[in-house]
C-alpha cells in the first residue's frame, strides 16, 4: 500500500471512531429522553394521587366545620368538594392502569355517597335539626370519608412506588449509557493516537526514502582540448 493509501486509511478509521462516539451519544440521549418522560409522568401521577388524598381530608374537614359553626363554613366545603371532583376527573383521564382505575372507582363511589348524605345534613341544619346533623356527620359520613381516604392512600402508595421504580430505572440507564459513551470516547482517542503514530511513521519513511535517492547534477565534465 502506498504512503497516501495508508494515511487515508488511518484517517477513515479515526473518522469512524468519531462517528461511533456521535452515534452512541445520540442513542443515549434518545433513550434517556424517553426514560425521563417516564419519570416525569410517574411523578405527575404521584402528585395527582397525593392531591386527591389531600382533597378528601380537606372537604371532610370543612363539612365538619360547617356542622359546628351553623353553616358558615359551607362555602369552603363546597369549594373543597368541587376541587376534589375536578382532580378526580383529571385522574380518571391520566391513570388508566387496572389497579388505578379500581382505586379511583372506590374514591368516586365514596365521594358520591358523601355528597348525597351532605345534602341531607345541610337540609337538617337549615331546619334546625342539629341532632340529625351530628348523627350524619359523625356516623355515615365518617365511614364514607374513611372509605375515600383509604382508597386515596392506597393510590398514593401505588403511585409513589411506581415513581420510585422509574427513578431507579432512569439512574441505572444513565449510568449504563455514560459507560458506553466513555468507552466509545476511549476508542476514538486510541484511534487518534494510532493516526498520529501512523502519520509520524509515514513521514519518517518518506524522509528516509528521499535521503536514499541519488542526487542528480546538471554539471558536465568539460572535454579536454585537443592539442
């Protein structure tokens, strides 16, 4: 192989090394991007489940409050319950796994029962039947709250476990891809060294070849004059 051919081969090999680094980097970024989307989705689901857990406790607390302050806290209860319903609807469009759907159905059923009995408690309060209000709020409504709270806690625990699993998978994938990228970079660096060594050897060989070539001169020995 000629000197030029060897040099071109070395350059092609080095470019292939750089292409390897770029390819591994692009693949790693794509994979990590997909996994990060999964982590974000799991974190959003966890946040939504925790919000539902808070909502259940919130509207139950305001119902108890209006039962003892002669209805003054009723608007706060209605606002809290409306927020719960909005978040429950949003959760129903996002959390679609069978276990999630089952828990959401339990929360929804308990919420509907809670709302139905709340109307009776409010009517009784307006009619001055405070004993009936206490009986409803401290009896069946407590049980409805416990049903909703238990299901909401189970949902929050489920989503927290899934979010933690996604985070672990992301960290594992990031470590794996980083090792691949470092390995590809080392290979590319070695190929650059090989190119430099090859170029140095070729340059030395070319210099030696030039030194061995005979030196041509244009001077001609003049002929002796005839006597």
